[in-house]
């Protein structure tokens, strides 16, 4: 059994509440601009049999001084060998929005490279990867237009948007994350053999039910879809309900 004490934690995988007795590790991947902090308290509302392992991406949290990735293929290739030592027991992936496509491509990579698969792939707030984005790309736009484009997601507090110093810190990270999503090129590989569960917000104007349902085509195992109250960031506004559903899926 791996020791997940703070002294042995790598840069990519974090353990806010180490639980080496757990029989399943849940690796969590953040949305654009997000960090491992999003998932810091999740273990409080999940079964003790699940160890929550948020992924910390470069450019945020303890990795603030590192340069963010702008290409998805390079990002998952960097994550794979770092996460591999922690795949020595059953594991699942959860990703929201950008995190959904990261976790999907990482699943495909570790299956191809190491012959491993999560017991479940949990995705939220993201259209299926084989579908084109309905919105034009914004990551190359001048700052005012880029900020205006961000506003449609309702994920950034008004006080942050209006704080010049904070925006100077966050904008390069968010722009890099949008580049990851907007330059992503899907390749048509065979469906995964692990189950997929998708979650969406009933008021999410960014991701339709049909776009979530299309994840069904990415698995030859079981598929389920759960719709929750809230917009694109239902992961925050309806977190308890989301965690209840995740508990049911994983246990």
C-alpha cells in the first residue's frame, strides 16, 4: 500500500484528507481556472471507503509559479506517469468541464499505455468529445473581449472581474485553460470498456442534455445521465446532491 502522507505527495496528485485504508481512489480534475481547492472538502460527504485525490495543475495552488499547459495532449502525457504510482488500487476519475475532457483523454492514454482503466469515469458539465464546440474560440481574443466571453459561464465572481490585480493573476491561467479546450482535437478510437456517468445542470446554457447524452457513445459498458438544478457551476451550487449521486455510483 502506498504511503499518502504529505511527505510523499507528488506535485500532480494531492491528498487533502489522506485515507490509506480506503479501497478506492477518486481522482478529481478541475474546470478551467480551477484548482485542487475545489475538491478540498469532498471527503466530508463521501463514504470513508473513497479517498479523494484532487489533481493540481501547473499555474495554481502549490504550483503557482509553474507555467500552465496550453495543449491537452501534452498535459495528459505529463499527468500519466505521475499518477501511475497511485493506480495500485481501484480508482475512478471525475472531471468537470475542462476536467471532463482531461479525465477522458487520460483514461484513454493510461489504457493504451499501461493497460489500466478506472472502475468508473464520471464527467460533468461538458459535451461529449466527438461533438464540436458550439461557441467560437475566445482564448486568443484581446483582454476585454476575452473577459466578456468568460462572463457567459457565471463562474467568476463580479468582485474578481472588477479587481485589476486579481485579474492580472488569473487571466493567464484561464486563457491557457481555454486554449487546452479550444485546440483539442478528438480522435476516433474504440469506446472505453469502463462505465461512464455524466452529470449536467438543468439551467446550464453551455451544455445541452443531448450533448451530455452523447457520452453514451464513448463506452461499450453502462452509461447513465443525471441532471441537477443549477447552471454550468452546479458542481458548487448543488454539491451535496452531486456527492450523493457520486456515492451511489461508486458504492
